[in-house]
C-alpha cells in the first residue's frame, strides 16, 4: 500500500499538488520543483505533457521525484498512446516502485505546440480506469491474456464539475466509480455553489464511497486569470477577475483566494482533500497549505 493509499483509507484530509516536468532534459529542474513541495503535500501529480505541450515524460520524472523523497502520482493520458503502450508503461512503472496513477483522456493536441500530432484516443478516461482495474484485480490485459505478476496500483481519475451540461460529467464520473476507481481529483473550483451541487449529485448517485480531492488553482496575476478564464471547464467568475485586477499585490491576492477556497472546501461534507494547481510556481503551494492550517502533514511512508 502506498503512503497516499494509506492516508486515503485512514480518512485523513489529503493534500496533493501538480508538478510539471520541464520542457527539457533537466533533471535538476524536477528536483528543485519537488523540493519546494516536500513536507507540504502528501503526494505530487507528475503531469503527462500538460496542455499537449511536449515535456519530460511523466514516468522518468516521477522516479526523480521519488528519489527526492516525495511520493509521485503519475498522470497517464490516452492522448499519445494506444492500449499496448499504456499497458506496457503501467507494467514498467510498477516494476520500479511507482504505485499511484491518475488516468485521463488528455488535452487535444490542437491546443498544444504540435497541432498536427495524432490524437490517439484509443481509450477514454473511463476505458483507462477499466484497463488499470482489470490489470490489477483480474490480472488480465485488455486482450484477455493473463498477467503473471500484476501491477500494484492506486487508481485515480479526474472529474470536471463545471462541464455544461453537468449531467455529462456526472455520467462519466459514475462510470469511473462503477469501473473501480480509488479516488477522484477535480478541475479547479472557484464557483462553490455549482461545485456543491455537483458533489451532492455524485454522493446521491454513487455506488460506493470514493474519496474526492477538490481542485484549487493558485492564481499569480490578473493576466493569468484572464487567460485561464477562457479555458473550458474553468469557471473563474467576475469576482475573481476583479480581485486580481484590483490587487496591489496580485501574487498575495492569488494566495488569499486559494486559502479561502481550501478552507471552504474542507468544510464541505464529502470532500476528502484538495489538489493544488500552481502553474510554474511550486513555492506558492507551501504558502497556501500553511495559511490554510494544513501543516504539519501526516507522516507518510516514502518508498525506498
């Protein structure tokens, strides 16, 4: 059992954060970003060429994170690989001691820096969860062939509460829960009322209790807020834009907004943790976690 799995099962309020590998072969950058998160989060999502922008691959970056004393969560998308490559990567990651994964469809390549790249889409988010659960619990590949030594995995997936209509995301979320997902991480929350409605609907319709880690985005500037406000699924709202525009210190205001949201989410029944997004600003994560009163973190067992 990974440290993250242990914390989730014990009922602790979990804190995770994103770590974006660099768009280079610089292992030192991964270590520096990891050091900024060490001791303030329970595990870190190592992203898989986030926003369809080429970056260091998630699995090797996760080994660097692990060697720095942090527990990695490897993000795996269906955007770049077919089911053969995905299953092979899972076996390889498990063989080197990586046990936590979050599966998602991935951003469309047309949004990234290689718009002519093929969007593989062999498996969607639900299909990826089914694949992983089948490998772990049924010890079978998707082909039906037996796996002699199956991978140990904590299987996560994503949810997008601000999808319109909401029912579209709820359907996918219920399918992921039915498929056997162990935990869910959501897109960033700014609209607490809509998120609360989504959470009630999930809890009403789910077949079993699955830990939900609510996303919190730490804004750094008014320009960033303006840009991200145009991204589908991110409902920043006019009040957030106004606060960032009027702030004498935009970074401090972004921290304050995130702290307020963390505290509000922690008070919601059914939220078992938060997932912090700080784009190219890992130092902000510790500031938010401390100001929200979430330090010290529970002691985690880090894989050797």
